[in-house]
């Protein structure tokens, strides 16, 4: 009997959606999700083909990384995911990709500025880039310390208001309310990274959206009085 079947199925489906989105190639990247009540995390197994994965391949661990269910080795990024879950209590899933344009920004050591309303619809401000890890942080606890510098880079921003960060020299991590939401945020991150990259080619002065327009666009989609989309008919 598979004890955490629902959680594992949601993670399998999210990893399949991530692959179908074109944001990952080969076996790069991963999706995880957390069950806060049970205090367990389900994550993609390391190095396994997205097309070949089945529910039973998804690995379940506790918040210390001990395997509770599954026979395969979990993603090598597990400790980064766990650090984010411990630090960001409001998130329900984490996605890591090496998507092209977001990775270009990350490996250039540059955060993605809010240059227009497409960005503002999903990210309430600059998408931060982490500082470079020190040698001692790389040698001892590299994966865990990657999570720590993400938390550090996000600063006082609410995790779900800026649901992404770029790891310097590496690539993007995104998160969301659940696995599907985290994958969607990864898709939007790549879109705004591409737009910002090309916009900067046309205007080297790097103009950013005004605070008023940034706030209006973000709040109309995510605020308490949001006007984007249809009202919840269940209310």
C-alpha cells in the first residue's frame, strides 16, 4: 500500500507538466510538495527520466531528509527544498529548473527588475539573485546553504508575493501554494526573464515600472479586492 499516494501523485503530475512546458531538458530540474499536517515532502527521484517516472518512483521524506517511502534516491536538491519549506511556512511546493532565460540572469549575477506589467502581474518587485556562496559554504552543506542564500535574498518580501529567486552561478528556484501553482510560477518566471532580457537590449538605461503601476497590477490579480478573473461562485 502506498501511504502518501495523493501527495506523490500531485508531484508526479507536476513534474510531467514541468517537462511538457519545455522548462527542463534531460533529467534536469525537479518539483516537490509538502504535506504540512503530516510534515512530509514528496520529491522527484534523482536522475530519473520524466517520461519514465511513475507514482511509486516519487520519494517521500521527513523534514530532516529521512526517506519514509520510495526505493529510489531523492533529488540531489532535496536539502534546498527542505530549507525553503522550513523558512517559508506559506508555501506548499518548490520547483527548480535550468530554464534558459532565467538561468542567463542567474549566471550573470543579476536580479530581474520589474520592467513592465507582465512582470507585475506575478511578481511584486524585482526577482532577487542570491549572493555567491563562499568556499566554506560550498565545501560544507552546499545544497542546504543554497536554500539559505535564497531565503537571505528574498529578505522581507512575502514568499508568495515574489515566488522565485535566482541562485547566482546556478539557476532559478520557484515556489507556490501547491505543485501546480509552483510550476505555473516557473513558467511565468521564464516569460518575464525573456521579456526583460530583450527589453534591456533595446533600452540600456534599464527603466523600471513605477511603484504605483507595479502595485496596481499585482493587487488587481492577487489582492483582497482582486478584479482579475471570475468571482468564486462557491462563496
